[in-house]
């Protein structure tokens, strides 16, 4: 994505001219993203400048995360005391087609920093997550409370002293007193969320939608404030699916963590592997062969279609159509037949590896893919007639859940949700990875930013994915299915019989896993639901020191109350379906 030697000197000069050398310090990173350590007292002013006062501003808060620094050797900013915690801001400028990374060093057991929730709307949930996971307080936040963990939880899971395994915490016991406490914690108090119980002429009703409801597509609870059937406000309650995927990355080796990534966007399959491995390969300096790039692209686009088929069928079902979901799941099974023949598994194949893939393509793979490429276009045309041109479907989606391009950027919307507002932004084109720059395909856009246009984008994306898969079929390079870099996991077995160094490397990589050089790197891919990526920090050991997963569904769900107000409960089901989220992608 970026040249590791390419530091954004023009941005550094602009910031230096305004804030002076004492306010920030550049840092070189493995991914080449312009990275600056910023003093705590300057962070809000600098972020405001980057968003509103600089040419080609950094309009999107792409991610906000933190790291517990206390267990590794550290170097402080400008020779200062090493930090106990670091808060990390990733901003994206569409005009510059670049990221910038700002890092703030914090000291003390439970430090604090100024909130930027008034500067970016999507900072609200990100700051709550950092508070929940690390105990870092954000001064000025409107409602700083836990977001993923229950309010009764003790401790902050991503701090280094918090246990990483259930066996380290002792047996779970639900005493009567604890059960009563947990039940009381689930009671919704509108005043805690700044919601009124009464209007001038009526009492509001508060309705639980979920956490067990087919329209929420999983364990998601949405508390609705209703005036009749009209939505006055909504409070998404997430965390029911939280499994600590980032915490697990700290106790798994770089290699054994790969299958855990499959379960994040559990409809995206190997696409999750790719987002993670691109960051690992940047840290290790691994270049993969051309054959690997094309194989990865082909499998990712097959999973994009499979994921979109799940969305397509369930979206139609949410709005009252029963037949499409059966047809579309049948076609998804045809894709899984291909995935199973190549990878040996279906939904979670865990098939990509550091520096390559698990095995080479099997004999006959091309016939399976060619048959599907020839078969599927006719199916899409039938689905257009069945769903997209259905008058009831259009009546339930056109003009519903509208947001503008400016609002999408403010809330951190990416993927089809952004392109439905007319903006042709796709990481496969703008910041190509895995050789996507070598493929001929179009980026579909729409103009209205409503539920229907978000559907239009995904349907057309399936056609473009077919184009990419067909090019993979016609132009599959010869060569190895993995890199010859010594950190590739594992090296080719046949070479271990020829020289002792490869034998030693094979033994160490299989038993311990590779040792990735110290550094940090971020990957960004165009996943099934939007921009997905991993921000990895290595301290030079056999596992990551910090794994940060930036998922698209988290900011998308945060926007739900904003785009649901004024609509009805029936419209809310249309809006939820059009977002195309996955609960594990929200909670991780």
C-alpha cells in the first residue's frame, strides 16, 4: 500500500510551520504511514487542524485505539519518560489518498486525555471502547461507559495484567446475589442516555428489539424510543458476541492466530486472513510470488460473492420475500463447493499463510471456477427481476435510511455504504494490494445514499467480482505458492532435505512460529462490508505485542441511531438489512 521509505515530508513541513518542532516528533514505521508522536496538550488542536484547516484535509477518523506499553522496552518521545499507555489515531485523507497516524504517550495507571467526540461523531464509540478495554478516560466525553463488556465486569481486558484465558480466572459461579446484580444491570434507564420519558403531549415507549430477533441478524439489542411507531431515538447495545479476538492475538503465535481471523467477519472467509497477513508481511519484509497474489485475489472475490449472497437473500427476507434466500443460499453452496475443493473447508478454510497459501491449487480447480463463472450471470439477472425490480422491495427501500457523502465520511462509513453516496472509493483501486492493480474491473457507485442504492452497489459488485475471477482463471501465473523468505510459515518441506539451514528454519517455525522483527504496520483491504484492516505491533517475539482489528461494521452500527430517527420500526428493519453488518465484525 505504501513505500516504507515514503515519509510524507510535505505534511510534516505543514505541521511544523504551524505547531513547531516541540509539539510532535516523526516516527519511521514498517508500513510507511506518516506517523507522529504528539504531546497530550496539543492533540485536539492538531486533530482539528488536520480535519478543518489543512489543504486536502484528513476528513475521516478511520480508527482510534490504544496500547498498554508497560510490558515492553520503550523509547519515550524526545527523550522523555517511556509511556505507560499510547492512544493511537488513524486519519484518512481522500484527497491525498493517504493515512496519517498520531500517537499520544500517557502516563499513570489510569490516565486521561481530552475527548474528540465533538470533532468526529464516530469518535464516541471508539473512545468508549478504549475506556472499556484499557481504563483510559476521555475528558469531555458525553457518556463514557462500557460498550463491549457488561457494566458489572471487573477490570479492563486489553491491559496486560488482565487474564487472557478463562483458566486463569477461576471457575465461574453465579450466586443469587450476583444474578440479581446482573439482572438489575440489564435494566434500561433512559435518563442515563439523555433520553426523555415524555414529550409535551405523550409518553414515549421504550422497546427492546433483540438481542434475539431475526431482524437483528444475530445477538444485537437495540433499545428504541418510540412515539407510536415513529422512532425518536435508538440505543444499540453491542458486546453480546465479544470474544476477545484482539486479546487472543497476544497469546497466539503469528502463525497460529490465522484461524482466529476467519471468525471475525465470519462470512468473509479467507478475506480475513488476507487483512491480517498483509500487515504481518509488511513487518517481516516478505514479498509474495505473483501466483500467490492471484490465488488470493480469486479466493477473496469468491468469498465476496458468497457474503453478498447471504446479505441479498436475508435482506429480501427481512422485507417479506421468502423465496430469494433459498435460491441465493443454494448458489452460495456452489461457491463453497469450489472453496472446499481448493482449501479443504468451506466457511472458515484458514487457508492463507504468511508469505503464501497452504497448498498449491489442485488439479481441476479451473473447471470448477469456469463452470461457476458461466453459470452465475444468469442467476443474477433472475434475482434482479425477483428482488431489485419488485415494487414492494422498492417501496420499502427507496428513500429510506438516507445519508449524504459528508455524513458518511463523518461517521467513518466505507465500502458500499460510501459508494452509494456517489463516491468512487475502493481500496482495491485507490491503494491496491495483492496485485489488484493488474485487474480490469469497475467500481459501481450510486447517488442517493438510501437503502435501495446500497443494495444496487452490492449487486453490481458481484458482477465485478465475476470479472476479476474470470481474469484470474485466464491469467493464473506459474510459480511457487509461497515465498522463499525464511519467515514464511512453514518453508517448503522438500528443501529441508537439502540444506541444514532450511531444516532448522522449518523446525523453529513449526515449533515456535516465526520471530517477526520489532515494528508496527497497518493493512487496509476492501472487505465484504467495507474497509477492514489490522494494525500490528511487534516487539520482536513469536507473537504480536498488540493486535488491533479495524472492522467496518463497528462504525456502521454506530451510525444507526442517526439514520433511523423519524422512521418507523418497519423502516428500521430495512435500514439494518441495508447496512450488511456481522456481529463478530462489530464486537470482535
